[in-house]
C-alpha cells in the first residue's frame, strides 16, 4: 500500500561518522549513509549523505538532527533536502 512520504537527505562533511550515526540513531531507527565528494566554496571535501525515508511530518526531527550534526562537525551549515514521493515496503 502506498503512503504519502518523502525522502530526506542531510549533506555534511565526512568527519565524526560514529558521532553522526549516534545522533541520527536517536531520531530514526532506519537510515542510509552514502560517502561522496562535494565542494563547498570551491574547496573539495569528503561528504556524507544521510538519507531517511519517512512521512512528510518528520521535518522537525530532520532539522533537529541536522542542527546537531552541524554542531558536532563545527560547520557553518549543512544541507537538508526533502523529496516528495511515495515509498512502501514489499
């Protein structure tokens, strides 16, 4: 059965991965982490993309987790992305 849902992504610098996993685990019981390379102000950096699937109403939890990650990594900002879609388990 289909539910209105969204894919959320948090983009952050790839450091303190254990701490990031601990932060995300406090908010969500399932997520995926991708390693990537990104650029910030023309500087190449190792990046983590944290992907969470859920109902659209979890935005406040996503933002809280993103703020904690930003603080843990001592960053000016992290990117949060919401993609509306339909996800379901088979």
